[in-house]
């Protein structure tokens, strides 16, 4: 079992929000924690950093709402309305882009976004998200970029045909941004950067895909078990650096029971983290399989300790790297992973030094960038994405 982590009243309220929204308990009492004494400014700031403002507002509705002072209550209502408007706009844009991709024969599966909000919580505005994520087949990337270009989106990495093949082999996604609005879209052909070697069989996923109706529109999504696996790997990729990642997985699993989920170490560690925060999320058989991996328990315990502070702690490059390496099973795989992490170029390397050279040469620049981050005052990462 993961040992209990001491939590502030503010963080305990957010944990209870996760439990309330995941519907794993008949009743979750927030008023008992509020009675102890809550710093409302600190709670709102913590909820904002963890991406939990919509969940906080949803969970406080009812008997606990009368205990919320007027100013925080107004702030929560305003944040929810703003998020709702943004979500509806992004949902319309998502439908438009999927229609354009489909007209060009590009198959795309929706990841996260408003569709996950509906799957996990029954409300498209229950999550905070700012970009749109689509999973496509790697060979379809050039066609997808052309179609999104017609919609006003520009890729963040400009390259010729010669470099495109190297980019697809080394990266797992390509970001695009709208020329005028700045809206971001990410095209994925894998869940994790290629150094992790977690292959995705897109043909099988497309064959088994589900269709979800949201606001009169239908969206293709991952099969149930695969979506749970994706959410675990997505949280792992980001070092489970915010509570909303765990809340998403808990909410999804509560509404979509998943049977016979393959529990490799990153998935097992994510399941253990969520089960510790939101007991009852996973069934006994899955829990037993996850607890059998002592390293997965250590990873989950470390993530929970970081989450339980005043905000998501910044991880050092070394800590993030060691966490990723620990998730690899066996010393040989860890060494191979570390080599790939060090010498597999990513978009972040291109952003660091836009020298206009062929993309494959960034493989040689990557160790220089990571060393510069470590030595020149960037040991603490704003986001583990800097490693990707």
C-alpha cells in the first residue's frame, strides 16, 4: 500500500473534489474540511495550478456552497462560464477540423479535450484544456498538415520532404498554431516520445474505435481499454504534475469500467496513484497486479508527495530522467532508454536553436541543450515537456 501523505486542507478539498466527480463514494463531505478552516485565496490558486477550478465549482454545489464566501463564489462562477464558452468554441473548431481531415481521407481519433470531459464527467466544460489533440496514422501527417494549413494552421516545425521522414521516426507529435487566433492543435501518431518505445497500432485502434456524441456531433475516440491506457501514459509523460490528470483518469474509470487492462509499469504506477487518491477507482484484480510491482509503488508514492505540496513542484532534469528510467523494466532497457533520451531529437531542440539545419542534425545538438539547461540555471523545469 502507498503510505498516506500529509495534506493541507486546501489540497484535501481538491482530493475530495476528485472523489465526488469520480462518483466512487455515495457522499463526499467537503463541509467537514471547510469547517477546519480554508484559505480561500490559496484554494483558488491551488485549484487553478492543478487545472481543477471546474471540478471545485461542480463539487461545491449543494450544501457546501453556502459556506463559500461571496468573492470566491463569484470567482468560481466566472471561471466556469469562461471555460464553458471556450470549450464550446473549441468543440466547434474540433468538428470543423475533423470534417476537413475526413474530406482528404485522413482518419483521426480525438484525444482528451471536450470528448473526455463528457466521457468522464458528463459535462464538456468539466475540464480545463487549451489545445486540441488528434491521433492520426504517421503516413497521413503530410496530408493532415496540408488540410490544417487550409484552415489557417501553421506547423511549429518547418521542414522539407527530406527531413519529414526523420521527424516522424524521432518525434511522436507535431504542434500547429492558427495564424490569427493562436489556437493550438497537436497531431499525434504515438502517445509517448519515441525514446519510450511504446508503439501504437493505429489500424487496430481505428477498427475498434468508439463513437461519442457531444452537442449533436459525433467524434471517434479510442476503445475503452486503450483510452484508459492512454490516460495513464499521458499522466506518466507529464510526471503526473497536476491533480487534474489523476481526476480525469478516476472519472473515466468510474464511468467506463475497464477489464483486463495490460498493466506495464507506467500504467501500473498511474493506476496506483489514482487508487491512492481516489480509493475504489480500480478493481481488486487490477490493484493486485499493480501492487506486485514494487517500483511502480515507489513511482506512485513519489508523484503523490509532489502533488501534495502547495502546487505542482518543478522537477529537475535529473529527477524527471530518473523517473522515466525507473519505469523501464530491467537495467538493459533502462540504459537503452537513457541513450535514446539523450540522442533522440525533439521539437524542443528545434525551438532551442532554430539553426535551419536538417532535422537529423538536431540529434547532435540535443545533448548540448540538455547540458545547457542543467548548467545555466534551468535545472528546475517549468514542465517535463522540455525533455520531450
